[in-house]
C-alpha cells in the first residue's frame, strides 16, 4: 500500500502514469490460493487496479478499498512489483 501511495504522489508531481507499471507476484508455493495464482504475472499501469477473479478490483495485494473481502486479503503473502520506465514506441 505504501508503494501504491508513492507512485500516486509521483503522478501528481508530473510523472507520466503510463511510465509506471506494477506486476502481481505470488510466492509460487503450494500455499498460494487459487484466486491469487490466477492473478500471478498480471501487469497493470500503476493507477489501474488488478483484476481478481469474480470481477473484484484491487490496487495492490491486501487492498480492500475496492470491495475485496477476507477471502482475497486475509494472510495474503503476494507482492506488487513496481517499475518506472518511459513508454517506448515501436
């Protein structure tokens, strides 16, 4: 959640929001819940929420601000990895 706030502040200070991406990562072990395994590797722009199964949105692992309940957030060990890089044209 702290990283999400940092990147929100960067965009408020003028960083192009399309330069910031985040990727959902699980621990990759047998304890990872099915819903989070389905989200593993999902990449979004920093300001765009992740899409959890069932249409639920989450800004980052553990986020309940958009309606995610305990089945998605309790004891979650996932992380969001952020990257800042200018968009490239091809």
